[in-house]
C-alpha cells in the first residue's frame, strides 16, 4: 500500500512569521523551521511505515518545493522536489499508484484568522470560496483526492485547518501543532509535536480508510477575490469565468477537473 504525504510549512510547530518560511533569506530562524518541517514529515513517514504502509511518497509542497532535507527522511521514503507543473499542484504524484493521502504543515486559508500566515496559494488572493465557504489549500487538494475516491487519512498543522478537515472528513486523524491568534502563534515543545504526528499517523493508517473519502458536491461554484484589480482582469479571461466586480471572478463546473484547470491558471500562479 502506498501513501502520498503533501508537506507545507506555514502550519509547522512554532512558526509565526513569513521570513521564517524561506530558508536562505537571512532570517536566523528560517533554517530552523526548514528542519522542523522536515522532522514533522519524517515523523509522519515513520508512523505510516510502522503501521504497515509499504511505500511512502512525499511531495514537498511549499514555495520552491525544495525545502525538505532529503537525508533526514527515512531511507525507504521517496521525495518529489520541485513542481510538476500540472493541475495537481501540491498533490503532484497523486496518480502514481497512491492508495491514500496525508498532509503535514498545512494552514488556515485566505480570509481566515487561525494563523498569521493564513493564505490560499497566492498572496494575491484575498478570498477563495468553494460553494460559498472559505476554502484553504487543504480544501482544494482534498477534493482533488476525492475525484479518484482516494481517502485523506491524516492532517497536521494549525488548529484552524485541522478543524476544517474534521468538518469535511469527520473520521480524518487531525493533529494540531500550532494555534494562531492575531499576529501570534502558540505551540508546545517541538518534540511533543513530532511524537503526536508519529502516533497520529500510526492510528490513521490502522484505521478505516474508506470512511476518510471526502463527499464530492454535485457542482462546484468558485469565487476568487484578488487583492488588486489587474489580477482579476487576468483571471476573467479564463474560458467560462465571469468577472463579478473589479477584484472578483467566478467560475463554476460540475467537473472538478475543470475547477483544477481554473485554479492552475488563476490561483496557483497569479
């Protein structure tokens, strides 16, 4: 059995500033959180393998997608670095014989207040709605898994995205390692976070997978509000998109593949 873990950084234990998310930018703490991000995904891998998963594939899914330190992962794990440049984005590699998905380091989406680093894909996006509800990167990627009936069994990150995950998939194993308030975050000791992630993943892999498949809506109505009107002008050219006002674009389809194509051009890269 094969597991794909998509790993982000803004939901990493203790992180609190944008400068801490980019190794090599000069912030003393950036390399620390690069290591913590790696340790958290490594703990998730260890939990999955110890629970009987035979293969684990990790997708580095933050910024350049070249953040995870390969030598810190278990030897049996394979790592996808860089972007696949297809519609799968943060879950690139999902169709490589994967049986289930998991997420580490995930965070609250745009228009949410559960993390000072809350966003959905691009800093250009002020609000992203799917069927009238604020959507995070987890939401978008979870529905991508749902296209193929793949269960999403585990998530770690901030408390807000974990709560959203439980709302979408009640039986998912959710491990919050960060709580955001205003421009601050609160976390426990990083070693305790690693232990919780490892044991949480073990429980997830040992649990009932089919109960972790996200229900797919009959239709998807997407609204994206950008920070500036030129971004909306750009996105409004996408076939089938409607410009609602100077900064807002809407796109709808019954086929989530169409939604992912829209996101590929109008959310992932704007």
